[in-house]
């Protein structure tokens, strides 16, 4: 099941933390299949939040009952 969900500040991508100890990333405008499934926790992912500049940095943090906080870089928007 779903324990927590949070949209990236630009609203394009959202992160879903689950009871299965995984974080799934979805594109709001894409298919229903996850863009990525991330695993680092040994208990349910109960907290997720994006950095205020996550649209460009891609920085996302997760927390779980295992006491860990994980920092991820997920799909940043880059300009050349």
C-alpha cells in the first residue's frame, strides 16, 4: 500500500513511498508504469519531500521507520 506521496514542485513528477520499503516515481502526464523504483530502506517509506529547487536539482529525501534518511537525485531538468 501507499504510505506517503508528494509532487515535485513543478507538478510533473510525483514520488510514492510504500509499505513495501520502496519509493516509486511517476510522470503525471506519462503512462501508469513507474519511471523508477528505488530501494534503500528496510521498513516502510513513511516520509518523502522534494527540495524547493527539485525541478532543476532533482533532490528528493525519504525517511522510514528504520531511522534512515536517504537523499536521491531523480530526473533533474538540465539545460545546455
